[in-house]
């Protein structure tokens, strides 16, 4: 079997294949990066060490004798979908949702207007993003969105570099955070507090920031009656308590705003401001503008209004849902899908486990008659194309180099290496 993608969805799929199959099974987990774990490594905020510990569980799956990690192998570049079907009995696509949705407003393409995904990738050390990508030389930043990713972004912007020194933030990034000129952060939601997508635990962390006053406008925290779930009630209570706070003069200020939608990003050469329109709910429950506007003098806009998947070469894709069409995980003969690519960017990390189990049940039922006897070798195919995959042992060498770097810098347990060249030097000296 081949699993394309080594994030939680891919690794849970590999685990399900091993555990559910009544017949001996071999699973290759193919990953375009030299490193496994997907968003656990490159999406979870560096100060959320308890969530990042899920990597210890995923590690045990990759160490199963039936599972093999092949890093640095890209679908569409090194192998096609047809190639995979020529060397595996079945293929499961688990590449997640890698890009942010756009706002669709004037000025969105100005320098300084960027996807929160890029910013997250930057402070998480993703090799796709240059550590010099962001210079925090503006005093005010707007973060559009009120989900957990937005909360992570504003928390990292609000913290001091000393508070992040013990984490795995790349050292070049830490130095840029140390030089940050940001004084005011605006987190903006187009609906009310009762509609926000962040979890209560994430929200409470903002209230504990030592380096920033967290402010909510009383009129924006008003919530009309409703039978809300306990989680939402908790969010409302916290936000309304913040509306009663007085700032105490901390170095930075976080304004959590509601009932505002961005209508235009202003500037000529780069972002110089953002215009927001006051909103309300229509009788049908839709967000509509009121014609009341305000402008914030921000020099950076980070949009965090949802992830979406991107098409894979040679694999069916629905532009309407931004997912791969499927029936209980089956895409077409011998091709399957799991994770966000299957269902959209919903749920938590653990949701991928039950999702993967469904896909694997479908796959194993389809292959109940046994595997093919005319398959080629992926190793020979890659070798013939000059591709040398990164092995699991080489990934462990990258991990060891990151631990050594942390020791040399006097920082925590690990400091991420940045860039493919640095990673390959660490595992192939």
C-alpha cells in the first residue's frame, strides 16, 4: 500500500491498514518533505508542547515493521498517480489542506497582505518559507479570523522572544521576533462572540499573556439570548470578562473585535491600512454590511479564514468542495482518500483517526480478493529517476541534529533546522 502524506491523516491511515488487515500488509508512507508529521510539526504553535507531543504517538506507527517512511518524494514530480498504481495494490491520498482561503477584496495582493498559513509556516520553520520572509517592522497588525489558527498567530505576535526561547522556533525566526516593532494587534471577526471558532482553552491562553493587554469592546461583546453549547458559553463569558478589564500598560495590546468585515486593504507600494465595515445578521442569518466603516492604520494583514486543499496531479478534484470526491473514502479503482483532502478542514487531530478507519475499511473490502502479482518496484522506479528518498533513520538524524543545535544555543530540547539543504546535510554528512 502507498499512503501519500505523512501528517496525522496519513500516519493514522498507515496504522489502520496494519491493524485492520487480516493479511500481511506493507505500507510505504510517501512524503514530499524530508520530515514527517505534517501540521503537527509545521502547523501547531511552538509553545503548544502538549499538542506537539502527538508526534510521539505518530512515531510509534512509523516504527512498525510493516511501515516504511520515504521522504523527499513528490507526487507529480518524482512519481505520477499512474506510476503509483503500477507499484502498489492501492494508494491513499492524505495531503491535507495546504493553502489559506482568500478574502476576495481590493488590495489583498499588496505586499504585507499574506496568508496566516505562510506566517505559521515561517515561525514553525517550514522549508517552503524563507526564514527572512517576515520583517516585523510595523507597529500595527490585523489578523482576520477568530479561529484557533488566528489565536496562535496573535499569541506568537504578542509574546516576547524570551517567552519563545525554550521552544523549537528556528533561531533566525527567534531573532526576528526579538526585533519585532509590533505594538498593537487586531483580531477581527465578521460575526459575534457566539460564532467564533476558537476553543475555550486557546482563548483563555490569550488572557494570560504577560506582554500584552487584551481588550474587548463592551458593545461588541453583547450576545442576545440563545441556548448555546457549553463551549460557546465559556467563550462568551471569557470575552465579556475581558470587556470589563482596564489596560495596565503592557508593552503590546491585543484588540479582539467582532461584527466587522474587511472590505479593502489600503496602500500603494505595501499595506498601509485596512477598511472594515460594521456587520449584523439578516433575518435569514446571513452576515450583511451596515454601511458604517472604520479604518485601522495597519502595516500587515494576516488572513486566517480557513484552509483549503489543492488538486493533486492526475487525481479527481471538486472545485466546489475543494476536496477529492469519494464514496466512504473510495475515489476510483485502487485509489482512496483520507483526512482534510477527503472531508475538508474540519475536526481536530484525533478526528483523522476515525476518518482513516472508514477509508481503510472500504479499501480492505475492495481488496478482499488479494493483491496483484504484476506490480513493479517503487525502489527501482525511484532509483531509475535519480531519486534517493529520505529514510526514517535519516529523519532521526535530522532530529538529533536539531537537539544538538538546541544544546549549542542553550535553548530547550530542539531547535528546528531550516531549509532542505540544512536537513540533508544533517542526515547525509
